[in-house]
């Protein structure tokens, strides 16, 4: 691997750790739900509020992140998000009461929401077109890595708490008497690592050039591409630069409006496929299939590993086969597995049958919407609008995520887990139709070429 590729991969890898925090934060909740419900004697709606509270913070973080990253740069926003996540993990490990636990979760959510906008922006603006799909998919890989680490951490903490492995007073409180506190506390470690590494990461060349720091931008470009490509890329960025302040109404201009619709659709359908419901409530769902809490946490780890493996696969095929085939074909199979899950719960199939179909579901969702959303969303917006447009799309992502997470326990109690899966299958089918008709192929195009496509209005669907 050349020096240029090493520098590129390292910069993108560091930024993608924001995805690790994202994944860890969203998955760690799955091991704590049952414990917190009993500890605070929560109702179903209170339990949903506890599960979804971080997502409320994610909405707030997503709203402000685009503007902040445009004003101050992608790097400072990512550093700040790491600090917020650290404070959240510490606060959730030592809450005085339920209210402060919720506050800690909201603070962490703000950090995750900011990173969910700024990290894909950072990576997409760093990577050349031929590497961009793979590099941005690295962010999704980091998310699922964070999910697996959270699952493993939860399972190990529960296992060790039952074997008496923790003997000190501090560890007894965190990992034995109230293991859910230890599950949250482990999150301080990746937060510290991410924040420290981002201090040494460069700012993106596009942000530097657009914000009149051209020499610094040229220096960064020189570190990630051959000299023969540098001037062309520099000229492309300059040509796409508009110095006036961007009005939010520009997002509603004819060409950009369609891009915004696609970004919002990716965000909403990405959540309403139910993937994060499985992440948040996986152990509870598996308990309904007949497993005890220990077995449920073990099989949740297995689902996380499937997610990880197929996310790795998506990294190697997204630039080869393109975004559209993975999105449309994969989502069709997601709908099928959701339908099967509903029937399996309806007819009380064995726990192993349900685990197998959920594993297939996780595989298809990992190579389709979960892989494509973080690659395609930042690609489709023009340079001058990318930060604000990403904020809008990510706002819808977190809003639909929060709504689903908060009402899920109540809805399951009301209509049953089988009907919930049927509803997810129907929504997913609608998504397949919309994506087939409206999503363009962006494989191999520069960000400036994609911007020109929206303004010219030619069809890019292949």
C-alpha cells in the first residue's frame, strides 16, 4: 500500500471511530433495558422513554451539526462529540436518579447525532471517487463494530457478575450489584480514544479550500493523491465553491429538492426496516422467542457478528456493483425476512427458527440500506449545501429512530410482536418501490459531477 493510501486510510479510520461510538451507544442499551426497568420500576412508556432518550439528543445533535461543521470545520465537531460521549458514559454509570440518567443519555445522544453528520462528511470529502464508497462504508463497519463490542461487553459483564469475578467495592457496585451501570461506564474508554486521535487528524481539504485556507487544503490533498491529480481536484473544488451564505431555501430548488427527498427517504426507511429495534430490544425479542436473558444476550452477540461480516462484504462490493443494486435488491430481501419473522412469531415457531430468520434479516439489512445510507447520503448533495442537507436528512433519521424506539414496547404490548414485524415488512416494501424509481447511481462519480447532475437534471439511473 502506498504512502498516500496509508495516510488516506488512517485519516478515514480515525473519523470512522465516531461510528464506533454511534454503534456502541445504540447497542449498549439492549443489555440494560431489563435491569433499569426493574431498578426504577418503569412502566412500558417510561421504558420506551429510557430507550429513546439518547435518540432525542441525537436529533438535537444532528440539527446543529451541519451548520457547526460548515462554520468551524468537520474536525472540531467530531472532537466535541467525543467529549460529550465521555461525559454521557460517566454520568450514566453514576446516576443519582432516573432523571439524571435520562439527562446523561440525552447528552451522549447529542454527541452521537453530531458525529453521525460530521463523520460521513469528513470521510466523503477526504476520499477520491474510486475509494469513496469503500471509505464511507468504513463508517458503517465502525458502527457495527461498536455494536458487537457493546453486545460482548454486556454479555461478559453479566456473566462475570454472576461468577463473582469482581471483588473491589467499586467494581461490585458497577459490575455485580447493578451491572447496567458498568455496561454504560465501559463507554468512557472508546470516547477517550476517539477524542485523542481526532486531535491529531487533519481537517478535510474541501472544507479548508472552500473556507479560504487554500494552502492548507492543497497540503492535505498532496498527502492523499498523486501530484498529477492534485491540480484537477483543486480546480474542481474551487469551481464548485460559492462564496455567498447559503440560504436554507436553496435546499428546495428543483434539482436539489429531489436529492433532499432521497436523503430523507434513505433516513426514514433506514429506520423503519426495524434494524435498530433489533439492536435496542434484541434480547427482549429473543426472550419472547423462548430464551432466558443469558441466552438472549449470547445470541444477540451472534446477530452482531452477522451484521459485522456482511458489512465487511458490503465494503468490497459497493464500489464494484454500485449503490442501487445493493439498496433495491437487498431491501427486497429484507422485506421477505421481516414477513417470515412475523409468521414465525404468529405460529410460535422454535427459538432457533426465529434466530435463523433474524440472522438472515441482519445479513440483508447490513449489505443494503445500512451500508448504502452513509455512502449515498453525503454523495448526493452539493458542496455548498452538504452540511445543512446532511443535517436535515440525519434529523429525519434520528426522529424516526426515536419514535420507533419510544413506542415499540407499548405497541408490542398492544398488538403483538408478530403484527409489528408485518408492519415493518409493509413499510420496507414501499421503500423498495420508492428507491427503485428515484435513487440514482453515484458509483465512480466525483462529488462535483454529482452536483452538476442535479443542476443539469439528467438521469443518472443505470
